[in-house]
C-alpha cells in the first residue's frame, strides 16, 4: 500500500492530536494555539531581554528556539502539542532575500522582487542552485527540531512537536509584495499579467516547501502545518485555479515522502476546505467561518475560536466569559472530529 494510506491508519501514536489526525478514537479534543509561544508570555520577554537578542537572531539558535517553543508547554499543562518557534519567511531568507523585523509592523521583505524579470532571475537562480542546497541553508531549523525533542525527553513533557511552513503562494506573495499589510493585489497582478513566470516560480517553491517540511519530519516533527496565510487576497476563482492545484501537489508529495499527518490553514478561503480535506489530514477554519459548518466536513477540523475573546485581565469575570465561549464552541462542533485552536 502507498505511504498516504498507511499515514492515517497503521502507525499508532501515543499522542491525542496525532490520533485525532489519524482518525483514531480519542477521549477528548486536543488543543494547541497557532501563536502559543512568544510575545504574550512574560517569560519570553524576560528571556529575550536577558539574552539581548531579537526575534530573527533567536531563530538561528537551536537553544533559543527550543526554550521559546517549550515555554508555553511548561506554563499551560493542557496543550496537546508544541509548535516549532520559527517564521514562514526563513524560506525566502534561504533564497537570499533579505527579511527584517523593524518592530511594531511585523516581519517584512524590504527589497521584494520588483519586476517579472526579477521573478525570472529568481527562478533561474533556484534552478542553478538546486533544491537540496537551498534546504541545507535551513539546517539551523532542523537542528532546532532535534534540540526541542531532546529537551522534551529530558524534561518529560510528553508532547509531539509540530513543524510548519508557509504555502508556495504565501511565500510568493511576500517575495513580490514585501509585507502582508500593503500591496494586497500584487499576487493577483502577477497571476493575471505574468501567468507562466508566476507558475514556474510557484512550482519551484512547492518543491522547496516539500523538501523543507520533509527535513523537519526527518529531524523529529510528528506532524506538519501548512499556512496558506495570504490566499485570501485572491478571488475565489484565482484561488481555485492557482492555489488549489499547488496545495494538492504539495499534499501528495508530502504523503509520498512522509509517514506523519499534514494540516492546512487556507485563511480567507475556508470555503475550499471540502476540496482540501480530500488531500490533507486536517483543515482549519478562520473566524469568518461558522463553527457549526464543522459538522458538514467529513474529516478533522481545527480552529475557529476568536483570539480577541482571550484578551483581558486575569480575573474571575474574564475566566468565566472565556469558559462560556469555549463551552459554546464545543456545543457547535459536537459530533465532529475537532482540534481546538484559534481562527
């Protein structure tokens, strides 16, 4: 039988979240949060200050990455998984594209590809360098995965580590647009006006992302999350014509090469989850999607909880408000195969 069929059934896992993704019965719904590590934790701020380092510098250090990945696991005893502390833009960095984090405005590409000729040049450079040499630039990520698993064992934390990557289109968007906050029509512009050059680069990025997440799994990631973070900047027909085939190819490549589950978050395009769940072990819903729609999906669904509900002082009133929202969430998804997460 093929790897894809054995992924979901024959490999038994001790972890609830992996069992859920394998469609095995579990006694409760697993929970993890997309941004569970980092800025909201006082210990993260203190650690950064103590080591006089910034976010991008921290990502290059397996020790720093391991510490930041595991801080929320130590603090919140009911999290079902650790998520690798990293960023989606480490892949463009490996393509020699500069990435900065000026503070207060999020991570950015200050010198994006400015013309179709630069897009073509990037494709030529990728062809010349080869995928293997590009992925080797990300060895610090794989070393971090190994270090995190070493610390999980050492501290007896008993959680699986999730790896992740941006989707090819989201990477492309940053490479030509520079930021998620502006230039929201830039990807659509390239798709309409330069379809063959865009398609060539997207295909190359697909192979790179496939190799990148495969290397994370080889280093010890127990499942992988793909973030199609900026597919929502496209029209539904553009997403269907361009992103869906790429995401399908990525899932098929992943299933062929790996024996672990893979999840997808197509933010802003959750109406395509019915198609996506044909290829992915879990799909994600954003906060624009009604949680009751989970029952209409046959596979595993995660997400949908509004992050703003969690904002507020730590007092009995707010804890009660959050508890009520969580109870309502589970009432809506009752009977579905659900992983609690944000939208």
